[in-house]
């Protein structure tokens, strides 16, 4: 067995782990990054990046059919999906290929294999070829991420897919059925619907996107109907049988069993933390009731020299949140005064239209006991949106009625994910309505909608009626 002595080990090279390793190395800490499968984690390999690559292709494909609106005539588009997948894989390869280099060029070390915690200062790493390395460390950051939740009734394999399988299909299905109407399922659904597939969504709750703001849910329900999705809410997938070209799914809907015939079934009912099988018990590391590792504001577990970041440490399970935590944990280990004290964390759903949120929703603000004021401005009233023929959606600002402090922002529409950055910065800096409404925004741009929504919340809207 090989042996190593290092100051700090990072277990997992996802968007939290590799960022932590780079930051530690930059701070002069003797650092080892351990990864068993994916440099860049789920996000770069089978999540955020490949899905956004396919979403871009699907939107581009659909946009060709709309060129006549602009006076541009084009032949009916054709798609070679094998080339699409090759392009997606190239993008992934370009992004993931540089991670190991970034770590080593900053002075860190990399060890490939499966890590198991042996105690509060020891880790065993098993390589694929059976080589074992025992690593002694002063500090450990656990950044092992999460995995899709699987339903025992629908075991993944063949024509039953999880999100990873759906991103790697070699054909565009004639019909795709999604179990789960959350953001992961709807993102995938829009990809294949735009490319020509029929899509059915089976959701147990009373609406898609459970937990989202009511105005977001309404807007998405309208779009799903317009895009001719079949949406079964309040429904439960019960069983399936194989057919000549796919699956026959039995769904309980409105008290009756119905049959959905489909080529592929994709299970997208959420994700679980990768906290099992790590040897946490050997170090006495505590979990909560959902399997997340408990941490404090400095990302420390109950064991003082062991930290946890990203999906394995709890909500929100977002790549950018993991990266933020990775830098905090690294700074703490290096002796800096740091803690995770961000007021808000933005979230983006890359459906069509895009959805982006930060801070409180309307219901959360009301539940806090505050009297609130809301300003909502439609993109249909914005010159840039009309010029680009992207008028779906709105900006909604939730504020405290008395102080006019901005509590939350919700954006539904074209480039919502890019626009939410201004709102995030504003809330993080303690912005009030006037900070948005009196700031000169460039014209014509989509950012004007933030200014207009703030004016609307004050009863001073110019381009819509108050």
C-alpha cells in the first residue's frame, strides 16, 4: 500500500471540490484532490453543461422555423442527432479537460480512485487497477455531490432512463414520458419537444414546478399547453410493461388507471446526497434525517478538521452554491476569517421561457409576517423584447411595503438566467426599490424590465398602467 501525507484532502472534483482544491493550492496549502470518475462532477459531465448544450441546439432548431416572421425564408431544417451529441460531448470535454491542469498548475496534487474515510485523519484511496493509497491529512473537505433518486418500480436501464441517460440518447424519441414535473424533467422535456418528440409529464403534485411562485407556475402551465405537452398532474406512475418499440405505462390519474404508450421513460423525481459508503461513521460525522452532512457557517462538520460542501451538505443543491462554499472552506482551512454569509443564492431553470429566482417568493414574504408590495412588468411592454420577438414572461419584484427593501425577484422570460445577476447583487447589497427604479438602465435592453418592475411596485410605472 502506498502512503501519502498532505495538509488537506478534497474528496470529489465537482464544482465545489475542484474550486476548493484550486483555492487551497493558491493559498499555499499542501493539497490533494481525490476523484473517482468525473472531473467537473455531475454538473460539467452529465448535468448543467451537457443539458445546456442540448437546450441551445433545440432552441436554435426551433428558431429556424420562426424565421418567416422576420422575412427570412429557409428550407425545412433537418437534424443529425449523432452530430449533435458529438458536439455536446466536445463541449464537455473542453471544459472538463482543463480541471486537472488548473489544480496541478496552481500547486495541488491529484489522485484518481475511490476514497473511503478511515478516521479523523486518514483516508484510503482505491484506484481502478486495485492500487491502494493510504492518505494522512490534517483537514478534509467532503465534496461528493448527489445522484438521481431512482424509483424501485422503475429500475433504470434499457428504455427507462434517469437524467444522465436522457442526455445521452442516440436518437430523438417519437414519444418521451417524464415521471416528475420539476425543473430537471421540464428542461429535458423542452429539449426533445422542440426536436419533434411528443412529451408526456406525470407529476404527483397538483401542478408542475411544485414549490415555485404561483405566477411562475401559471406561466409555465400556459407554455406547456401551447407547446402541446401532455401534462398529467395529481398522477402516479404505477407500473409498466415492455412493448415492441418501447413501454406501456400504467398511470393512476383522477381515480382511474390510464395507459401511456411511450418510447422512453425518464425518471426525474429529484436527487439525493452521496453520503453513503464514504466511511463517515469511522470519523463520527453526523448526518441529518435526509442524509445530508451537517455543517456550520464555516462548512465544518461536527468533527473540527473535516468539512463538507455542495450537494452533500444540503440545499440549495446548485453548482454555483457548491463553488461558493468551496472557496469559503478553503479560506477557513488556510486560516482566514471567512464564513458562508451570503444573503441569497439565485436559481435558474432553463426551460422555455427561462425561469430565474432569487430571495423570497411572494408566499414566503407573506409568511414572514411582512406587509408586501409587488411590482410586475411584462416583457411584452418592452421594446427590446418586441424587437427580438421574445415577449413571453415578466419581471416580478417583491418588496417590504413599509421600508421598500427588495426581498425577492422572479424573472420569467428570454435570458432570465443572465438578468437575475443584477437582482442578486442588489439584494445582497441591501437594495431598496429606488436603487432599481432610479438607476439608469440602458435602452433598449431587457434589463429595463427590472427598473420598470421596481417603479410599478411604487405605483410609478411609466410603460404600463399602475
